[in-house]
C-alpha cells in the first residue's frame, strides 16, 4: 500500500515539475526546504499575524475614541480584509496542529511541505496588509449627520391641552402644499416643549431625511443661525467665508434632501433664503415659534398655530410630576390645586413654582408658600423673577405709550374675565388714551389697532366669546405691579374679593383708577378725596343701595363710571359738575331710579348719552340735564337725547336745554306730559351765555314752569304753545320782537314774570 502511495507521489511530483518547467531535482529540493522550514514558517506567520492584529486593535481604538466621527471607507475595507485574513490564519494553524500530530509518517512529508509553502505566502500577505494598515488617508472622517438629534424634553402625549399643538403641526406637515408653519403664543405657554416634541417625533423621523433644530433667541444674527445649521449638517466652513457663500453651501447640502428646519424663539422676521433655505424647495419644510403673531405673517407662514394655556387638569398633572413625592400627602392636595391655579396654565410658571414647592415637606410650609404666591409679584419669590422679567420685556418692548397704558388698563378687570371689546374701546377713548382723535368711529378704529398689537405680542388673548378679550392672572399681576410704580397710573383693583366694605379712604386718595367690581359692597365713603380719579368701576355690586350726596364732590377728573348691576335700587343719582363726561350705559339698568341729575360739558366729540339709556329708566320722574353753554353738541346728538326724553311716561319735572326750536318741537309733539298741571319744567331754547334763570332770584315763592328763549329770530308757533303753560319767560338777545304780544296775548295768561335782555339793557316785569 505504501509503495502505491510513493508511486502516486512520484507521479504528482513529475507532473508539477513539468508544469513549472523545473527539473525534478530542483522541485524536490524546494519541497524539502519548505518541509524543513515547516515550523519556522508557522512561527513567522503567527508573528506577522500578531503584528497585524495589534495594528487592527489600535485602529479600532482610535475609531471608538472619536464617537463624533466615523471610520473612513478605506479604513472599514482594511478592517474587513484583516478579519478575512484572521480566519485564514486560524485555518492554517488548525492544519499545522494536525500535521504535528502525524509528523513521523513519511507520506505526510508532501502535505507538510505544501502547508509550509501556504504559511510562508500568508505571512507575505499579512506583511502587505500590515503595510496598508498605515492608512495614509486617515482612520476616521466626519460622521454623516444623523436624521434626528433627540432632545431631552418633557413628553406631551399625556397632556392633551399641550399635545394638540404637536398634532396640529403634524397634520400641517403631512400636507404637501404647506411649507411654512408659524407657532405663536405668549411667554411660558410651552412653545419650546412643542417644538422639542416635534423634533423627537417618530413620524417626523420617517417623513424627513434630516431634522435641524436652531434656537434663534433675541441676540440672533444671520451668521449665528447659519453656524448652527452648518454644525448640524457637519459642513466645514473655511475662515473668511461670508454669509452669502455659507448660504450657498447650506443650500447645496440640502438639495434633494427632505429636511425639516425647526426655528425656536424667533424674535425678528427674516428671509430664510438668506440663511441658505431655498424659497421654493419642494422637499423642505420650516416650522418657527415666536411670541408674535404678525411675525409669522411676515415670514410667509402658510398656517398659524396659536398656543393655548394648559387646562386645569393638565396643569395639575404637570405640577404633580415636577413636585414628586410630596404630592402623596392627602392634606396637601387641596392647597396644591390653589397653587396651580395661581400659575394660570403657563408651563414655564408651573415649572418655576414646582421647583419652589418641592422643597416644602409639610402643610404649614405649603400654606405659607400659597400666601406668598398669591401676593406675587408684589413680593419676591425665589426662582420666579425670571418669569417676571420675560413678561416685563414684552410690555417694555411695546412701541408706544398709548399701547402701554391701554394694556395696563386691562388689569382693572377680573383675572381671566371676558372683556367686551367695544366697552374697552369706550373706556380708552374716555380716558384720553387715543389722543388727537376726535371722532369716536376713528377712535374705535385706532383702539382696534392697539388691541391687535396687544394680542399680537400675547399680552391680551382672544376669548372664546366673540368680540371679547382676556388678560390672564399672571399678566394682570404684572400690570398691577407696574401701575403701582407709576405716579399717575396707580390702580386700586380689588375685584371679586367679596368685599362688603369699601377700601380705606387713603387708598382712594392715591389711586387714579379704581375697580371694585364683582363684590358685595353695601356702602361707599361719604366724601373720598379722589382728585386724580379718572375711572371708577363699581359694576355688579348688587347690595349697593345708595351713593352719598357728596361722594362725587372731589371727582372733577372722573371720565369713566360703571354702575352696571350695582345700585339696582338707587332712586336718586346726581352727577352734576362731577367731571363725569358721559352717562354710562349701565345707568340704564337702574330701573328703580326716580331722579337723575347730570351735566353735559367738556365731553368733546361723540355722544354724551349712550343710546336708549334715558328711555330705559322707565320710572324716572325728575330729570335735570344741565348743558354747558360753552359746549357745542351736534344737532343729531341733541335730537337723539330729546327723542329719548320724550318717551318717558312718568316724568313730572324736566330741566333741559334745547339748542334749537326744532328740538323743543320734537318734545312738545311727542310728549303730552308737559301740559299736565303737576308737570314742572325749565326749558332753555337757543344759545345763551348762562343756563341760570336770573329772574328766579327775585321771587320768594317757587315758580315751576320756566322758559328761556335766546338768540333767535322771528316767532315760532311751538314757543307760543309752550308759553300757554309758562309762568316765567326770559327773552335774551332776540331779534325782530317788537312786543310781547307778538307771541299772542291769548298764550300769556299764566305768565307771572318776564325777563328780557340784550337789546336795550335788562327789563323785568312782574
């Protein structure tokens, strides 16, 4: 058997020798050399392999050290080749070990020689591979930007009143034609949290190749925004490259990519094309968050999403999460709900307050903390100054004093109450905030413009009720604090506190505007010193039965008075010479009123009496309307007032100035009360220098039916008709009257006295 194997081996040697073109002797000699070097070649191969593996380990260590970078393609290929070589070395090593076991057999000589030859060649290959392991082009390169860089952020899914904004924006992102989306809302409503949740959203990751987050902030610039984008895209920007060149680099890199650019805290509008975002890129979309609604329009937003405050449930849940284990105490929960209420649904404020209260471990500290919070911002609370500064900046950034005072005025209304826009406009106009505008319609337009700006910067918010706005609790507190520091804008605002007694008189004295609405006041100070008071809001004090006679005595600057649903049982109201420049519409709700005395003076343009106010006081028996002779009212205004007075059916006494005979005629033709024997009147017709009846000073007894006729021409039938009931007649500066009989002797039967003046001195007749 062995002889057969030897013959076969000799035959194989002859064939190989023939192929190599060598002599059999030379071939055998080489094989003998390989066989002799069998162990040496194995050891050399192993040594070379160890050197190669050591280099491989060094390369992999360098790759692992640079987590922000990746292995170059050349490096990855080399490592893979080393892995293949390593497996081949292991196979050769296994064969080597088998040969060692059968080394005594002569027949194994040839396989040992062949194996030795393979090991020698493998060593050469390993040596070449080690040389290539120098990797002249480097081991690592900049890593390609990952599609999404996850940001640590509170989740919104369990807070529906916050998560809805995420869903709303996602819905817009799904729409092919919507490219730019603006998210806007006041400070602290959670805009950044919504943007962060968009960044982390799995659906967004599937929709886009890359999501780019940039926090713009107030100290922004085109270069800073570009720098954030180039870092995210891992672009190398050489020194000296200008903004235009950088924009081109960004644009080239984004070409063909489906990208989402998230711009948080945008303060000023800018053209995103300038930072490198193509204007008509069909594959890219942009979402920007700002405090300002108009900024979203300026940046060509296709859709706007307005952030709302958290619901009570979500606000409490967020507060509970942030406070932690302390909230497990059952006795603390009722206080915690009141604490959350003070935060007005603002996530930013909830976070700050929770950080304070999580340090309080018993109910006493919680109660004290609540009391402090209710007095904020009049007292400092740790960690919350930042919130106040955010809010104050929005106020101070308003570009006009008129907008500032209009905003502050909103603090006179209860927190989160619905403020009727038209009523607010009337108050602003009456207060003189809308300066240089006389016509009320123009003033209303200007007021709406200011209101738009206040809503735009989130200092006021639209109510769910049409044509109403709101001021939230936190902003109201800030406004009250600001007003307390301004000498001519100090507020006394105690709304909805259940007050039964009015504040102390010294508080009234220092205030320029007072709001005591929605209380249970039963009385008012007799003679408060309110020389600077311009607004007094007393509406919805249903237990307030009377106003002291001297109450308005010092209120010469009063411009706005609201008694709606207050003084509902009031029977006498005298507001003559008080500085009240118009009759509030709420006076019409004083349905028990029997006597109203008022003045029309110094009002400027507009209607001094709101429509249907006088006619609403159906039980009115005595009405005195003093008209300043130096004040000129439009014919339509006086005609409207006259028509309303004419509708009163229980009137027994009227003092009124008719600017023209035509107004008197409206009253005489519309109302028959003036002819009743018990009806008393003091009518003035035309324009004269005084509303006073001079002749009355000369009578010891009271004359109750008086007519003054001034500065007119000719004889009017309605004058003659009124004279039939007149006891005292004053004729002032009248032309073309030669004799009293011109009015008809038959109409003068009840006349007891005549005063005439302005023609040839003054004449009295008794």
